[in-house]
């Protein structure tokens, strides 16, 4: 049975503005801002080779002496198929303000402005679902790193502007020496951690910054989108990370795989009128995705369940 859109109107006088609105959704920023390594064109599975090398350098001698240990292991990234299937009936729009867009014939078409809006909404929801998929508490990237041997910061706290500096410092202190200074090293933080850090840097007596904060601008110092750093490590605000969590690792240690990445940006619209004579319109999207991490020891996790 088709989904019947509920159209609730207040008293109407004047012209329709031609705009549909929906509640704001979380930005799917991890992929958009290149926070992970994307592996395209994965049909079902792909293998990541993990090499552990040690003992290569020894004292010199006149003879060739085979030294060192090289251990190769596999990490498998498996993608799973996802879909969006929803069907809307065109009837409710006949009595709405956009009825004229449907044409004067009894054989209606869905108003183009609503169709465009609805497709955009589907794509935003797919992106949001992927963001949450990457960082969810059960089997997201942070959990995979922790399971694979990350340095785990014990007794995590509920982050506030009063303790965020100390807690972020604990994460940075735990970064392995070989990793610190890597070009793609990032400190991934949840939104509430980022907000606490921004407020801390606004000053007003916090952690020795006095009442003026960064550049003596107080709470006006931060412009949304401004790059954040902590102790020389670039901060990446991962919107999908659960509250009070942090992950320190490199972009090249986090992997997400897709069949065709463009599949996430395609929505097929099928008007069923010519197929079964109904007044229904179907919206269909299909895509595949999966994730994997490289080396858990090359990471630090904070607050990951």
C-alpha cells in the first residue's frame, strides 16, 4: 500500500513560496571531508594486507646474514547491500496548493518541486546513515580499533569545558611515538568534545587563558569551520562519533569500501501509472558499503564502549 503523505495546512492566503522544508539532520562530514580512506569498486570483499616488520637492522659483517622478521596477515573488508524503498500516492497533492503543477488531466504527475525536495531528502538521509554507520558504538571504526589492540584511555569522563584540555591531553599522550607527527594523523572527536574545546579556548578564566581567550576575542574567536588543533594534532569533528568519545589515528588506517561510490548519490523515481494504472510513485536507492581498520595498535581510543 502506498504511503499517504499527510498534508496539514494552516489558513492560507497568498501565494505558495515554492519551498518545502524538513527538520535539520546531522552533517555527514567524515566522507565529505576525507576523514577516512575510501576503497571504491568492491563487489563483495576486498583484502587489506597487514605487514609487521621487525629486527631489520643489525651489526655489519662481511657475510650476507638474513635478519629480520616479516609477518603478513590479511584484513578483509566486506560490503553489504543497503536500499531505500518508499512509495507515495499522488492523491493528497490534488487538493494541495501545488495541484496545478500536476496538470489538468486526470492522469497526474507528482509536483516537481516536491519530487526534487524528496529526492534530496533521501540522499541526505543516506549520507547521515553512512556517517552513523562509520562511527556507531557497536561495530564502528572506533570499536574495531579497540578490538584490534588500540591504546585504551581508562576511566573516560563526561567532557566539559573544565576537563576537556586534560582529557584530550591524555589521548595525545597515548599516541605511539612512531605515529606522532604523521601528516594524516587526526584526533577524531565527537561534537560535544569539540564544543567544550571551543568554549575552553574562549577564555573567561578557563585553564589559564584568562578572560580574553584566543586572540583576545573571547567567545567570538571561533568561526564555524575554522580548523582546530590540539598539541600540534589536527582535530577532526566526526559527527557520527557518540558523545564523550575520541579516536587518535591516521586517515590511512581507516577504510570504508563501496561498490560504486556514486551509488550513494542515485535515487530512481518510478511513476507506476503506466505500469499498473495506480497513482503511486516509487523512490528507489541501492548501494553497498563496508568498513575496516588497518592496525589497531596505531591508534588511541577514548570512551569507546
